[in-house]
């Protein structure tokens, strides 16, 4: 397909989806550069992904930077420039959309009714807030996709429709594809069970059974964790909070969702035990409280926690209205800030959020020859197969990942 035809239709779709004029101008400018490149390099304006990537490599050295892990966040937008062209060439739709409120997907009245039915179903399923958000987003994205495919009724969905949508996910990481396909299958099962579709297309959509073990989890070396903890200023309230939260993650292996939801009633100080119902799995979990962890939490409660907000939750925001930390805030920026302060190269860690601290706990327990079912229980996994990911790691390297309570000095 000629680049001119692709860009003409994409620009129309960008306007229809309320993209900012500055953003549209950015895409137009880059697409014009690609047009010039195609004419100079190939003598025509036929577009395909391989040509687009060659343009990015020659002009921005983008592909090489992406492969060696040095691609900056600002440059990633240039990948979208080419992916949008390829998605339209293959599927005649605008995909990989921005989900900011100013570019929110607006469903037709007919599809809004279907979505509302599905949303009511989701609420009744007792899913976690993050899973609800994920399924809502994927179902909205899929409904928008079939709208662009000019399907006048949801009953016109076929297996080809589903497969074509899945093909638009090409280029995403395996984990992202897995999440989106999982959301699509859940939505399709609802459409079938509610009688909207007469065929259960979800049965014919499968994922390779390699997702949980496709990649080793990111873990931290012992000295890196100690550096992170050392640069936290525990003389101020925010530092006391951040220190306590990070200790809970890298010593007890708690998920950030569970740390944010900790209440006073979860702590049994007399028996030195922490008992919670996990936010993700809804299963109970009881862990011992090492002194280093306990004193860090107590120090925050007594000397750092804002007293302006009446709540049972322990960890709070430190700016008005001093309320609880929201579900969508995964505290990623906190870890990034302390990494910079500690002089740890962020490019050396593909995953450097709270969950990566949790991976180090699993590695530590494995190195100490803790039985797999015990690690599964401590980490709160639903299945030992999930925990078995840690078995793929070299045991000698695991010694660098151990951060025991004795390594932490509370001052």
C-alpha cells in the first residue's frame, strides 16, 4: 500500500479520535520524512515494516539502540510512528492508541450497552481492582477495533475478526500479548455465556505454555539493595515511609498492592507476625516480622505518618489531603529516584519497580535451600509452577541476591 494512502487515512482517524494538533503534526512530519526516504532509497512510496525500520535505523540508529537496551523513552515514540503505519497497512485501523483522558475511546451507543453489561459482570466476579481495570481496557479496545472494522453488530464477530485483532499486537512483548489475549478471551467467554454470540471463540484462542518461564525475573544484587536502603533519608517523614515500604518488599517479599493496603490490624506485635489477605490472590498469608522490618514500620508510624487523615491504612500520601495511596500508583518513581541517588545505572535493569525487589526474595529463599512449596507460600503464589521460575537461576549467582534481615542496620 502506498504511504500517501496510509497517512491520509490515519490523519483522518487521528482527528476523529481527538488527538492533539501538536501530536498530529508530529506524526505528519515524521511520515513526510519516511516518504522522502522511500523515494530516495527505493524509487517508490510502497510501505512495509522492514522499510520503516530501515528508515529508523539510518536516521536515528533506533533499531541498534533498541536491541542493546540503550533506547531512551523519548525515542520510543518514533517506533510508534512506524507501527501505526504498519497496523493500518495490514488492518486498516488505528491501533496502539494513547489512553489518556483526552484521547479516550468513545464507543457507539450500541457497543456501550454491551460494555456496560460486561462491566456489571466483571464487578460480580470479585476480581482485583487491577484486573478489573485491565479487562475493561481490553474489552474497550476490542470494541473500538471492530467499530473501525465497520462491524455494525457484535453478532458479526467471527474467528477471523478475533485473529485479525490479535495480529495487531505484533511487536509487543510476550507478556503484554499474553495479558491482552487473556482479557480478550474473558470478554469473548462473557459474550458467549450471555447469549450475545452463538460460538465460543475463546476456546480456539490459545497462548503458548511458556509465558511464566520465558524470561528470568529481574533480581537485585545484595550490594545494590544495600545501596538503595543507605541513600534513603530516614530523618524525614517521607524517607521513613519509603524505607519501611522497601524493607517490606525486599525482606518479606510483599507485593506493592499488599504493602499499600496494610492496616494496623494486620500486625500482631506480641507474636511478631504479619497476617494479610493478599490483594491479588485473595488468599491468607502469615509471615514472621524480623526486627529490622518491625522497627522500620514502627518508626514510620510513630515519627513519620501524617496524623491529618483518620484511616486504618498505615502508609499514606505526604501531601494534602494526606489520604491513602491509590491503586494505580505502583510507586515505581520512588524506586527510580533512589536508584539515581545511589548511582545505580537504570539501564542495567529492565525491571526496577517494587516487583523486582520481590524477585530477589525468591532467589534468596532458593539459595537457602528452602523447599519450593514453602517459597510458594511465603511469596503468596497461587501455584508452585509460578515459583519454579526461580529454579532457572544459577545458584552461585543467587548468592549475590541475598539480603537477610541481619544485613540491615536500623539506626
